[in-house]
């Protein structure tokens, strides 16, 4: 049974989430991923997605894993770990190779050579490659080829996105996980994992944007024609809303967070102009009363800033207001009432909350947009495992597989970090 267990570990700036999945027979008798455990725990020692205190991070991850093991009754030995943060860089690359066989038929090794050629792009100093994601292939000048295996040609080109992370960021993250005694199956860029949980293949074909609004940052991933078109990390998140409320009320961050969760509303027009609450209800001395509409105006202003920044990213790729499926919102900060309506207005797109669609469970957390990334990491791992068992085509392998030879080298030095 241990071989059937898949664990996703989402290490966020405010919360660490763990999702434990198992392959079980579905209602139709076919195997289906089932969520058997989903837990969250406060995160310490993590700032803007990067490790700021190793000891605090190790303690936080350990507590989250212990909660998951108690909930599931299963020993967790390894996990697919998400990585994000401001240090992530994305650049485009092209790999070109020649096919010299007499029959000129392209094989898997030719595609691998083309990917290796794309991977050889010059990376910035102190950066390591996380993912090489193919966008499309070109065979003898014929563009838009999805899977060139079996086709005839003498020149193969691949246009790919290279996702890179700061080497110190990777090392600190892996070190904090290994110190808990947990093995790392692989590191996965979180927007890609989130998309695997909340998007269908048809949505990816038509054109869709996944927005994960976290505590300290917002990640964006755009898919079109089944492939990743663009991704970015925006330096805004739910904590910025809390900070603005704290400044507006001249109170502490903890009180501001409680106010946001209890009276948070993104649409001021839906709030009664006379509705008020007392700060004394949150342990603040005095008789000061605060209008709920004032809190809603703060939340709306900050959300508008977040979605405007996302729209600017879409404008860079000429997709502003032009994605048929629209935007799918995930993350803990999108659960405030009215967020979807604000997103629709600013992005000028259909918007909805992202709920994992490819899994089943009786656990309520499965329907929580905040758990989309943790569940998506396990779904990603299942796809990789399926590739290893020959269940996916080469095209699927290239879309899912994050690091090939680079991953093997990465794991070697990661394991050397274990004390």
C-alpha cells in the first residue's frame, strides 16, 4: 500500500499544507485518486516562499507531517514538494537538432536530444533549472507539432520555457525538508502543480489562466492549446490586505487578520453603510467603532491591485481579456466574499474558484481552494509515476516531467545535505 500513497507538501509563507492521496477504485470501477488526508499547520521560518529560518521551517514542516500521519494512520516517507517565490525566473529557449537516419523517422531519442539542446541555454549565475516545458515542435519548417515521434524529417526544433530557481533557494528548501526525515520525490513549480489539480485538458486547450493568491505572493500560469504559455510571480498577496487593514485601524497584524476573516468582504456596495463593529470585540481597549464598509473598501483596493498586476502579465502575451475559459482562482486569500466579482471586473474574463476536479474524497478540505496546490503536487506525482509505468505517451512525459538528467544530479547533492 505504501507504493500507492502520494503526498503533496505545499510550504507557504503563512501556512504549510499536506495532502495525502491514494489510488482507489472509483464508482465506475476504474482506479481514481482519493484524498485520504489533508491538513494545514502554521508556517514559521518562511518568508515570500523562501526559507528565512532553517530551524523554524524544519519545526513547522515536522508538525504538519505529524498531523497528516495522525489523520491518515499512514507513515509518510516521501513527498512532492512545491517551490515558488520571487527568485523564480522564466525564459524562452529553442533547441535545434538534425536527424541523420536513412529513413528520416523521428524517435524518442531525437526529441530528448532536442530538449537537451533547449536545456543548454545560458542560465544566470547561481541559478539551477527546475523545469524544461516544451511549448511546440517544428519539423522541417512545419510549426505547431505536438508530438513529432514517428514523423519524417531531417530537422527538429523545439520551443521551450525554462523555469529556473536560485540555487540557494533550492538548497535551503530541500535541506529543511530532509532534516524532517522526509525524502523528496521531486521539486515542482507550484503554479504547474496547481493547474494539474483544478484544470481539465479541454480548459488548457481553449485558453485559461490559473491565479494562486497566496499570503505573500500571487503566482500566475497561462495555458493555451494544451501547453504552458506564460508564468509569473507577483509580489502581492493576502498578507498585504492584512497589512493595509492594520494600518487603517492602527492596530496589530493579528487583530487585522481576525477582522479580515470575520468581516472581510470585497464588495463595499454589498455592505450596509450603517454596519459597524467594536474593536473591543478583538481585545482592543477603548470604545472605538469601525464601519464594515471601510474594511471592504481596503480589501477591494488591494485586490484590484493584485488583479491589475495579473492583467499586466496577460497584456505582455496579448491575452488580456482574451482567454475563453477565463481565470481560475486558488489560494487561501480568494475565499473572501466578492473576490470572484472583483476579478471578473478587473480581468474582464470569466472567473471561478479553483476546486480540485480529478480527485475524490469525503474530506471537506478537498473543496477548499487553499488546498489546490498541495493536492496538485500529488496529482503531478501520479502523472510522473504513470509515465514511468508506460501509461502516458511521450507527449505527456514532456508535459509532466520536470527535470530529467538534471533531476538526478539535483537529488545526489540534495541527499548529501542530510546531516
